[in-house]
C-alpha cells in the first residue's frame, strides 16, 4: 500500500513543480492602501510557484503589525497556471482598532491631581503609519507627540519624529526629573534584512532636588545598524538579529563634558520541532553589551537587575543606591546574556476576527555584570543572575506582552525575587 501510494504521488508532484504564477492578487483590506500590501509581496509573476517565497511574503505582511491574520493560496486557472492570492484580515474599527487610548487621570502627593489622556493610532491613514499623542494638565503639565512611517519615500526610507515634555521621580536618586526633548531619525532598508538609521535628539534635562537644580542641555547624535533574519518579529521561530547602535551627548553648555555610548546585541532563534509543527519548542539566546566613553556622570548610571537586563530583581531604589554593598547593581559599562526555552501553546490566530492573539510559555536564565570602572573591569566582577518562568502573549498594539516571574542570585545566594511586566522581548 505504501509503495502504491508513493507511485501515485509521483505524477502529482511532477505536475505541481510546473505550476506557473500568472497572476498575483490580494483581498481583505478595507482601510489599508493597496500599495502597502503590494510592496511587501516579492513572489515574481510568470515564474514557478515557490511556497517558500509565498510564506516569506506572508511573514512580511504579518510583520507590518497592522493585520490580525494573513494567508495565501494558489487558485488554478488552467492546467499549468495559477493565481497567487494573499488574504489579509484587518480591524478597521476606530476605537479598539485603528485607535487605542483614553483618559488617564493621576495623583501625586507633591503635585496633586493631573488630568489628561492619550492614545496611539495604528495604521494611520491606512498607510502603515503610527501616530501617538499624550497630554497631562494640572499638577503635572506634560505632553508628547510621536510619528513613525516605516516607508515614507523611495526604497524603504523611514522617518521617525517625536517631541515631548516629561516629569517623573527618579527611581534611585533623590530628584524629580523634568525632561524636554525633540528627536528626528531617518532610516533605510537595504533589502529586507539590513537596516541603517541616523538621527539626533536635542534634550534638556533638569534634576530638581530639595535645594538644588542640576541642568543639562545636550545635542545627541544617534545611529544604528541591524541585520535581521527573523521570520516573525512578535514570536521568532528561527533567524538571527544583530544590532550595533550609538548615542552621543554633546554638552551644549560646555560645563559637564561629552559622552558616547556604544550598544551591541546579538540574538539567535531556533525551532527544536518539525517545520510543520504549529506549537514548536523554540530556543532563544541573546547577548548584549553597553559601553560608555567620555564623562561619567552619576546621574546617567545604568542599572543591573530588572526587566530589561537580569530578571528576578526589583528595580533599584534609594536604599540600594546608598548601600555600598550593592554597588554591583550600578555601572557605566555592562554585559548581559539570556537564554529562553519557549513553547508555543496557542498558535497565533485572529480573536473574534479582529485581534491577533497567541500564547507562549517558557523558562529563562539571565546573567549580567556591570562596573563603574573601565570596561575590562567587567571580567573581574561577580555577575548577578536570575532564573524563572515567562508567559508571552501576542496582542494588538504591542510587540509582545511579557509576564515574568524570577528569582535573583548574587555570589551564590538568592537575593531577591520579582514579577515583571514588559511590552518587548528580553531576547
């Protein structure tokens, strides 16, 4: 029976290999402009049907972050020709679809009540743009405007701009921080795997204490390069992500001095299950470094042991900063690595035909080290570590909703434990 079945499949496989894509169409979009979809489809016309390329087209459309679901199919036209059709599912509702947000009152003992709100427009004007707005008046007067277009002109030329005013209490220094900033960035893809960006930020930052105010005014050039072969950005099952980035601070008042920060990161993803398994096991590994050159100002210390570095630790507070026995948590240079073993338990699907949704669970091990001395001093420092569990949800408007619980260790002893919420991947 097995032999007869195999012999029966031979002519079908031979026939499929000769299928020619004579037409490419798409359907399902009511808000999104047609050209937004067409420019992501790379399968050639009048060429043999290539399912690998069709899947890559599907992934690119999903990675736009504006569709609840994407699928493709080949529709026979005659014995050798097919129509390649891509179907997208988008939420064209205004509230809860294109726009997410609302009022957001807040209360602070020092300033009293503040009233305002904000939100974000996804797929603004149907052109894959993002527009974020926020305003707060009363005890705290703050505002923010953010605009991003991943392909504003030419060949994958992007534009990102933001302006805002923010006020917050510093988590471990005895200051209220008032920040005014304006940022402009332009980027360009080279193919679909390489991207560069250059820009700048003009920033004024005030550290306000009980009796003193420390004022900084900076011009901050910035740039980045990344090589990205991930299949699905929200939940990669394969590929690598390599990043190089820099941020400078040029002192406009010529009082404090200049500073330069160099960031590096490498992430690797591998499916441990068969290719057609919709609930695969995934191994994710990441390594990052943060190098600081120039003036070393205590007001710009980086921290080690929180949701973005080593999980299982509470974010440092005043008591941690003032304790000399916990100096290992603050530094100008750092290295950190993370390993996650993930299991997809609910594959991505359109919830109510409106929202993308999926669930992944996993376990993690994080290790990191920081220093306020020279970068090479990292090799002489004892690292901190964290182990725990992670729950990751694919949802609209977010890269990912990540819920982690971990236990933190230092010098062979458990020092802390903490629950973390984040909207980005650790790796």
